[in-house]
C-alpha cells in the first residue's frame, strides 16, 4: 500500500507532473481499474517510467512489485499532497472573456480552487454575476476581503492594468496570485506568484509547429 508524508522540498518539475498522474488515475478509476504500473502511467503521459517512479518517490509513494500502485490509495495520496482535498477560496480580477471562462469552469473546484467573487471596473459586468458568482467593483475589494477571508487572487485583467491591480491585491491581503497576464508582475518576496501565460505557450506551440513543417519540407525535398 502506498504511503506519503509531507516533504518540504519537492522539485518544481515534479510538482508540475504529479497532477498528470492524478488525472490518469482518475480516468482509470472511472473505467473500473484497481492498479496502475509506472509503465502504464508512462504510456498515458509520455513520461519515462523511471522518471514517474522517481517523482512518486518524492512524496513517499511506493508501489508493489509486478502489481504497481493501488489506484484508490494513489488518488488519496496525490490529492492530499497537492492540496486538492482542501477547498481554497479565491477572488478573480478581470471578468472579461478569459475571466468569465474561468468563472464558468466548474472543474477548478475538483482541484481545490473555488472562485467566490470577481472584481472589475466595467459597468457592463459590475453588479451582475457570471455562473452564479457575483462581480463587484474593484473599489469594494477591501470590504469583500474582510467578508470572505480570501488569500488567493486570479489575475486576468488587461496587461496595462495588471501591475496596478496586483498592487491593490497585495495591499488588501492577497497572499498568492495566479497570474494569467503576459506581464511579470512585481510583488514583495512573501507573495506567491504562479505565472500562466497563454501567449507564451502559444508561441512555443507555433515555434515547434514551424520546426516540424520545415523538417517535413526538407524530408520531401530529399525524397524527390
């Protein structure tokens, strides 16, 4: 049976991969499977089996020889370690298209994040709700933080307002910021920032796609 204890220093690449293993295990459980091997996880995630075993060992998860990992136990261990078993309340800043998409994403709660309110400055959205979540004016932030006792902020405002809004978030008690803007915001050292740039990932995809097309073109020339 797998066991785990909280470990302070787990490499960031490992932390990024653990949710992939969790998602695969959830899918396998839905299919009625009870065990999963490193080889199976490797096939589903395209990560080498030895790396998977190393990642899981970082959180003290040990499988059984010729059997693998018990899926129910693996799910429990990973969900607990990653913090998905505890609901973390959050505010969203910027209820535009991207912000509204996140407000409509009910799947976030399955991973421990519940957006309880949104903030904006546009009269078009302030005073309304998106997916049942109220949208307040940014000037109401101080009062709402005291009411909801929220420590996490999701930043989806336009780039020209990102730093300004981030500054307000810090002043009024936000301790962790999930930043979806292309701007690397400046915050005090005691504030946690997770940058998730959709545009950066797009550029990586386009660059790799162009590389594949160039390689394909060169191969076609060689075959002629």
